């Protein structure tokens, strides 16, 4: 099986990158929707529209993309375990991926609070959180491309 996957390693890598791009696109957009939602009157037309947008973004794009990014990333690790896991940059990348998954979880929880009209946080709070995936993504790209350690 490892030999078979090894033959398609570049395809697996390409699919991993595509999934990560989709995941990050959603992770960058969802908290921006939260910014607008925090200022929208509860029960108003804008609030109800944002609820639909947030739910669809999370369920149709962000969640599946994260699952696929994990799947293809795990396949790459499996095929080249000794070559990748010995690298310091890979440990840093995996740590950030775990943290990004936690941020994903926070976003999912906050979406449910908006769905129930229970949000108590300000738009400024979500503007700050909007930057967290960006900073983490930049760090991951540097680790993977530059391999500083």
C-alpha cells in the first residue's frame, strides 16, 4: 500500500494543498462574518442571512476541507514517515495544525451561539480572532517552504 501511495505522492500533496487552501479560505472568512453578525440586530434580516451563510460555510466548505487536509496530510506522513517526522519544521507545522483545529472548534462553537442569538462578544473581539488563522497560516507556509529547522 505504501508503494502504491508513493507512486501518487505528488497527487496526494496537490490534493492536500487544495484542501488546505479551502480550509484557510473558510477560516479567514467566517470570523469576518462574525464581525458583521455581532453588529447586526438579533432577529433582523441581516442576522438571519448571516446565520445561513455561517452555517453553510462551516458545514459545506470548512469542515470537509479540514477533514480532507487531515486525510491527505496523514497519507503523506504515512508514505514518508521517517523522512518527515524527523524534521523540526514538521513538528512545528503539526503543532500549528493542532492549534488551528482548536481555533476551528472555537469558530464552530461561536457560530452555534450566533445561531441561538446568544452572542455576547463585540465585533472588535471577532476582528482580533480574524487575524489568528492568518498568522498561523503564514507560520505554517514558512515552516514548509523555508524549513528553518
